[in-house]
C-alpha cells in the first residue's frame, strides 16, 4: 500500500499536479489510519465540512495531500463558496417550511372561526 501511494504521488508530481485527492468510506477505519499516516488530511472539500447540515447523509470522506500553495488557496475558496451555498439552501428550505407551516396554521385557525 505504501509503495503504491508513493508511486501515485510521484506520478502526480511528475505530471505537474498540485496534489492528490481521494475518497474513503467513513467505516473503513483501517484505511483512514493508513492515509493519515501517509499525511493525508480530511479535505476542506469534504461533504461534512461544506455541508455540515447534511453531514450524516455522507458515508465517505474526501482526503487530500496538497503540495502547491496556490492549489490550497483555491481549494479553500471553493470550499468556502460551497459552504455558503449550502447554508443558503438550508436557510431557504427552513424559510419555505416555516412559511408552509404558517399558512397551514392560518388556514386551520380561519376554519375554526
């Protein structure tokens, strides 16, 4: 496993890539330990980070090992934008649900009069 990861990273660097990203199942603790030992971290683009309101829906993590500072900044900007978009979505859904509940309650109270 370690040799294959070394090979993958070496090929990525040789090809001019900014880093390596991968997914791993949350339940696979052995793989999580392996990648952590290889200096991979949970990416800022991990669904649990960009969508904390729906984190329980995701059964995987996105891990990365980035060696290009410009790439790290781009990942951070992308993650922040995704987080803001998910927050807006959650707030819109909550507002919509509250509006429906208010209409139902108003409709119920007007029938009772």
